[in-house]
C-alpha cells in the first residue's frame, strides 16, 4: 500500500488481504450483530473469531480498537475478541432516548389463547416504525388499533410484556498488547500506538459553565465512556452528544444500520492520532471511512455487498463529509483507490 491513500475493497474481509502485519494504528468497526436486524441476511451470524485473529496480526502493538455490538450478544463477541489475543479495555455506552421497544401485549395473546375476543379501545396516533400494509387496509393508512383484554386472566396480566425499551448500544474498546518488554512510552516511540488521544477528543465546556474542577483544561473535559444522543435536563452536558440517524432520511444512503459521521469522528479522534491508519473490516456504507478522512486519517475498508460498497465508494470519492449526498464536499487530500 502506498503512502497517503484510502483503500476500499468490495470483498470479504476474512484474511485482510494485502494488509501488512503490524501496519494498522486503530480498528473501528460495526460488524454484523448476529440478530437478523430487519431480516437482513448479512446480520444473521456474528463474525467468527478468525477476523479478530486477522485484526490482531495487522494492528500495531498497543493499537486500540472499537467494536460496535448488541446488548444480547456482546458477551460472545467479547469472548471471541479476547480469545484472539486482544485485550478488553472498556465498554462505551452510546445511549439514546429514541430506541424502539419491541415488547408485545401478552394480555391480548392470553385472550386469544382462551378464545376471548379482546375489545378495541382506540387507535395509536403515531406508530413509529409501523410498516404500512397493502392498499385499502387500515394498515395502508398506518393505523394500528389498541385492544384491551376481556378474559379474567387477560385482565390479570394486563400490561405484561417481554422486553425493555432499548436505550444504549455497547461499543467494546480493545487493545493489542504492547510489544513484549516495552513500556507504553517506548511502544509509542516505536509504533505511535499504545495510548488514547484524549487531547483531540475532549468534550468542550458549555457556554457560561462557570466552574469545572480546579484546573479546567482549555479544550474541555476528558471524554467519558458514555456517549449520548439527546441532552438531558440535568445541567451542563458532560458527555459527547450525537443524534441517531433516522432510517430512510436519505434515499442515497439506505444502509439500515447507518452510523452518524459525528459519532464516528469522535471515535476516530479517541483511538488514533493525525495521519494514522484506521481499519474497518465491515464498513457498510463507509461511515468510518468518511469520518477517518474528515479527521485526516488514512482508511482501509472492506464491504461484501456491492450496493453498500458503491455507496461507500461514492461518499469517499466525492469527499462527502456527512451521511448525506447534498452537503459539504470536502477537498480530499488523500489519493484514492478502489479495488474489486
Ligand atoms: C452493521 S453494517 C455496517 C454499517 C456501517 N457502520 C455504516 O454506517 O454504513 C455491517 C456490514 O458488514 C458487511 N459484511 C458482512 N460480512 C462481511 C464480510 N465477511 N466481509 C466484509 N463485509 C461484510 C455487511 O454487508 C454490512 O454492510
């Protein structure tokens, strides 16, 4: 690989073809969660540990990584990461208020089971994520009826459900061990890796914030392991704040698990320093790559699906600095290369 490039491949990441051992400064990736999200075939299984072994080989000693995951299967992916030789350093919580509860009304199921007819009690005004049905149906108008249980048992279990409203996504922070026998400083001198970039990822103080400890840093607070999407009314915000991307907001980028560029930029700054190289083996529509180039880092990405690869290619090639097609074209100083 030449100097000053970003390289993206429309192929499986397994083997990390053409990436040299000990050449990557940081990993940032949002792999399949293994939960068949919205029935997407690529999300059916968790990646197996081979890709994390490949990652260990290409990361420089002391290099950090961030791996998005799901609440239900984070334990498995953590075991895979650890068994591959990577160290678990932290778990960041990306918390939000607009998660969609997937619970169901068990009381109505009980009515059905007992042959009782539940009573229609009105309609839901706005049903987020409710898919409209065929023409001439209530569903076509996006209307969903609300029912009350009528059987005795149904009434006893009124309101019983199966799950909580999801309000965070975990992001596992990993690190490749330092080179044997080196201190952190010695490792940093030799490889440029081994530490987090706290300086560049500090959270600026709010305007008017009067007192922040005894020695406030001019650039703000040390970033915490909580990242939020909304501001809570609890005084000054002490966390990095970034909203979720609304699905379907942009026809050009329809990736179902699109991550906000601002979030990825914060993560890029946290685990790497200027002009270093970031790897994303599961780049999807390329949000990590856009963030990396926005922050003057180099990028290497893999994506199996041609459609998503093409979106990533367009975003990187045209220097789009956000998730959208329309705004902020960047003058990209890095030379570009696509490979199939
Ligand atoms: C969760 S998505 C990443 C979305 C991305 N963060 C974005 O903002 O667009 C994971 C991606 O991994 C891709 N993928 C799955 N298996 C792969 C493999 N073996 N090699 C490369 N990409 C793969 C899927 O096609 C999917 O687009």
